[in-house]
C-alpha cells in the first residue's frame, strides 16, 4: 500500500459523538473515479495508534503492503476468542449477532502469504491451541486404552472434551460431533476456529470437500442458522446445532475460483467472505515484518489472557454472554448504506446493491470487537450506554474503513462476474468498465424510452421504475417534467 498519502484526521463532529457526513466519508476512503471494480489496495490504511491491542501491535509491525491482510487475519482470530460477545445491528435490533467472520487472504504462489500463519499462531498458540492440546491428549489416552483392552472390558468413561480448533479437512460428521460435545458440556455453542495455510487442501482431501465447506460457511455466518444431519444408522452422529465457526484461509486465485463457482457467487457465499488480495510486485520484495519487542509481546499476551478469562471460568465452565451496547454506531451504518444506495442509483450494478449490505454487517462486527478490546485496555464497561467517546471515535473510523475495504474487495474480485451472471445467467468475456456511470450517461432531460435504451447498453436488467423511484423519491436528483419525462436536478 502506498505510504506517501497524508493521514486524514477524523472529521470533527458537530455534536459530541456525531458521525461524519456522507461527503466526509467519501473524502476519507473512496474515489469513484477509480472505477467500480477497482482494487481496494490504494486505500489509506488505519494507523496503529487508532487500533486496540493486539491489533495495534500486529499492524504496526507489518509492512504497508501487508497491513490490511494482517489486520483482517488478526481480527478474525481475535473474534473467535471473544465468543461470548453479542451485539445488535440496526437493521434488526431483535436479532443478536456474534463476532462471526470468514476471511480469505489471496495471493499468487510464493508471494509471502505465510505471515498469516505467524499471526494465527501468535493469537491462537497460547490460547485455544494450548487448551485444545490438553483436550486432545485426553482423547488420545482414551483411544490407546481402548485399543489395548479386548472387547472394551473395564474401560473408563470416555472423556468429555471441548475441542474448538479444527483442521481445514474436518469432516461434517466430526464437526457435528464436536459441536454436540460443546452443547452437552455448556448447554450452548462456542465459536469454532478453522485455519488453513492452503485452501486447496480442502478439495485434495476428498471430492466433496469444497461442497461441504460452502454449506458450512454459509450456515455459520449468522446466529440461529441451524445445521446438521439426520442418519438412520446409529454409528454416525445425527444432530442439528446452531453452528458458530470462524475461518481464515490462505489461497491462490485459482483455489478461490474453485471454491466460489458460479452457484456460490449467486448463492450468497461471497458476501459472507472478507477477501484480501495481496499484491506481488518486485518493488515490495524488500519490505519486511518487524519482530515484536518484549513490551509488545507482553501487551499481546496480557490482552489474550483477558479475552480468554472473559470466556472461561477457573473451573472450566464458561462466562455469561456479554451484550455490547453498539447503538451509538447505528447512524454510521445507516449513512454507509445510504451512500451505497446512492452509488447503486448512479451505476445500476446489482453487485453494488447486493454487496453493500453484508460488507456493513462484517464491518460492524469488527467495530464491535475493537470496542470490546478498547474496553479492556481503557477500563470502561462496554455494555453501558455511556461508554468511552475516544474509543467510539476510533471505532467509527474502523467501521468506515472495514466497510469500504470489504465492499471494494468484493467488487474487485467478484463484482463484474456477479453482474454478468445476474444479467445473462452465464459467464461472458470481461468488458472494459465504462468511465461514465449509468446515471451520468443519461442526458439532462430524458424519457422512459431513453432510460430503457441506456439500461440495455449498460446491461442492467432491474426494472426502470426502480431507478425512477430511487432517483426521485429517495435521492432527489431528478424531477418529473411531463408524462414519462424527467429532468436531472443539478446540485
């Protein structure tokens, strides 16, 4: 990522805690002249000082062209540890959200994706993996006793384990049995963690690997989405559970294309995914990750222990769920959704209308995670409406960055393909993106026939009346001047 861009400070609110305006948000992060499908890698990255620990240390020690990947990888892992956190998104205040994230760091072969594994080990090594090692040891000891004793005579009771770190090649039945074990031990679910240094190993293990993974990831994104199986035989695990799973994968572009086929693109799989595409150019060969100082490592370990303490009690049981008050960020989310509706009204691309919604949800969950982490380091109660204004100011900016980055990443990786499939039902050869937007291509005064011809030129299949309503009633950028005739309003 470029380093010569000046830092854009937080917009000064007109009232305490007020969110920035739509115009200010556009100035900070987005340049529509770059094109709808432009890469997000030119975006200005958040400063480490604006992030909570351990995210601040991870980002500070990464080179500029790997900071976005480091941030999202670390956030996904930390969200898994914060499995007892709940929040409410403005769109449906009755439904609770967990910190559920699914991230893929994509790059060509030998481009240096291994830093993701280092971040994963930094966070999971002393926490969940350490705890799971003890659980798996009990399982292996029992399996060895079972193997040595004839006819399973005088076997002790099978240990009740609660393993949460799963290999990328875990089978559906094994995942379901692990989930049932959590349900039996705690009477509710905790977030599973799935990490793979190579996404392709999922398909290498069995032919159904990617098909199973798509189903699991699609279901595990939201609380309350039940998943399971029901077999007639008693030898297999049959159950239905509210699966919670966070995933982090490294992948080559071909492996990503294999996982997200046409059916997955149109079926909603891609909108649940945070895709980070790494650049690989010779000028970046000299950029290095900086080792953590003893002070940084101490801060990281202290924060990780605090997060684990908010999940597990000393006796091995789990802490009560903690509902974080995030109502103060609702206006920010609404502004973002409205700004993308305006963009959709101008360009008419269904990918914009589809991707804007879940990019906001994923960004909201990351902002909730950061607010929770700030509450640990700053010492305030995040469940109360008062909160901390400094932390909220930082988290508003974190939300804006994440929402824009996730949205533009999806558009860059899948937007054109999504629009082609949505319009034609089949893949076409990529076309050069038009510089003018759909709305700009219309004359200052136009009728319904001109509108429909322009829509055909831009391969837009949505009803014309939908755009007339959006431009006239919601955005107020056209006015009616006669039967089926309108004029643009210049502001």
